[in-house]
């Protein structure tokens, strides 16, 4: 699995609704709203599905952009 940290920037006043929509996606975990219009998110999904996941995030009403802050593929490269 790829573990990806990201900030999802929202339109003013939309962060709570966007966080609710993001938290409903099974491959995402949200960690609250930062600076009123950024939702802190971690994705845990196969790297092959990340591009489609980013498109789904971009399609949520109120989302301006999704910025990746970190990504690791260590679990996929070195499986137990």
C-alpha cells in the first residue's frame, strides 16, 4: 500500500463539508481542518489507484486542490 499525506484546500466555508465527504471514503483518514480551509488527510491505498483517488477528491464540491505532502511505497517495495 502507498501511504500518502496530503492537504485538501477548500473554498471558504466549505472545509467541514469537504472533511465529511473525505471521511466517508474508506481509503482516507482525516485529521481535522487546518487554518480554516485545509483538511489534513492520509490515504492508504495501492499506488496504482492513487491517480483515480485524487480525481475523486477533486470532484468533491468545495475542493480547490489537493497537495501531496508525503508518500511512501515502503510496504509495496519491502513486503513482510
